[in-house]
C-alpha cells in the first residue's frame, strides 16, 4: 500500500498562493501523470466535497458496496488532503477491503460528509479557480494537454458546469477508487483505525 507519508495536512502557508503552490506540487509529485483536470478536480472537491454528486443515496451506497467487494488495487495513496485547504480527504477504499477501517464506519462517515459543505455561488468558484490557475501557470509544470484542458474547463464554467472527471491518463495509471471524507470526520473516526494498524513509516503492524 502507498501510505500517505506526509501525514495529516498541517500547513498554514505564508500566503494563500504558497498554500496553492505547495498543494499542487504535492499532487504532481505523487501523481506524475496528472493533468490540469486532475488538479482542478481535487480543488473542486476541497470546496464542494462529495455531496454535489450524490443525487440518489441508495444508488451511491450500492456503487460504493460494489467497489468495496472488488479487488485491492495497489499504487494509490491510502489517504490525502484535497487541494488546497484540506477541508476534505480522499480515502482509499482499499482501507476497507483489507480490514483496516470497518465497512459501516466508512459508509457512515462518507454519508455524513456529503452534508458538510454549504453551497457556494458559481461566480465565487470561478474567481477562486482563476487564482489557482494563475499559480499553476507560474509553476511551469509542463502538464499534458494543458492549454486544451484550460480552455475546456473555462468554457464549462461559463456554461454553469463545474464538476469534472479525472483524466484518462490518471485513471489508467492510478485506477483511483476513493471517497471524499470531511476532514474532522476523517481525523476523529477513520484515522485512529489507520494509526492502530500501521507504524508511522507505513508498515502494517502485526
């Protein structure tokens, strides 16, 4: 398993731009195949959490249960903060599959997280994304298909469409299967199970 080596998100950067830069750097180092759309998705999840996609709770739970029953997929971080303020965590479903986190605890944590974010005007998100994008552009990351994706995201936002999928390269390389859990819920309910099962180095306890 790829443990989240940098641990709990604890950075209060000198400036907002520093925080964005550090979060983006962490993402592209962890996932070298990431595109701009993958950075956007993490930033969007940090602001809106999982609730924006959950229109049918029963269907969402059924899909989650089907993923939990699937095979373990090594290579993706066990948990990591969303970009860039760390309001939420992406928590790998493999932690349930391998018995680290109880199924019922994970499911209830996910459902409660869905109601943790208040709505935000699209205009505010467009403004915030513009700031994030300007920082990314200053970093000279040479992201694949950067200009095409920058324009695609901008056009989608103008049309009122703000949710986004992972890039094909990201999915092919990392096969992500996670759920978005609110930070406080993660730290209070899920992290203790992880700490009980793993040493700080990431090696599982006997």
